[in-house]
């Protein structure tokens, strides 16, 4: 054990209060000062940027969960990929169902990709004025729909 670690360890002052005591002090002070509790999302008027932010997080979680589930299935299922592909082909789904399924898979990928590019542009410090935020949001939605239809048609 190094000398510097020992000097830091032995000179550390134990906390005088627990986390629970600190939390109680915090809430007592807020009550005494009549501070409001942070508002819940349900009181806000919904807007396009708000819905797009929530959707971006949702598609990120859904995509990462879906990819993880697919990878896990590929690892643990007993047969190989061609077997399961033939199984799906043998079910004889109609063309409308297949087109809808492809659209349903393409939409979150396209949306998350285009909205991610929008966020990268924001990281450059561009597009923060309210009209630009709405315009870029509508562009992302339009590109997502067009791209998803194109991918589903393949």
C-alpha cells in the first residue's frame, strides 16, 4: 500500500449524516420554503420536438433490445440460420403482411438514424432556433416515411 493512499485514507473525515438524513433535510427545507415539486410531463402541452425526443429514446431502446434478442437467439437456438429462414418461408405469409413487417422493421431504424444525424448537427451548434427545430423534425419524419416505404418495397 502506497504512502499517499494511507495518508488520504486516514485523513478522511467520516460523514456526519446518512443519505436518508440528508434527503429528509432536503424535503423539510423545500416544504418550509413552499417550493413546488418538479412538474410531471402530463401538464405540458405536447410538441413535435418533445414527441421526437421521446421517440428517439424509445427506438434506441427497442433497436438495442431487438438486436440483443436476435443475437442471443442466434447463440442459443439449436438450428442454423437457413433452417429458420426456410421455416418462415414455409408459413406462406401474404405479400401485404410481409410488406407491413418490413416497414415495421425499417421505420425505427430509419427514424433513429435520421434523428441521430439531426442530433449530431445540434452537437455542432446548428439548428437550435425554434423554427429550425420544427423544420428539421418534419424533415426527419418525411425522410423516415419515404425511406421505410422504399426499404419495405425491396
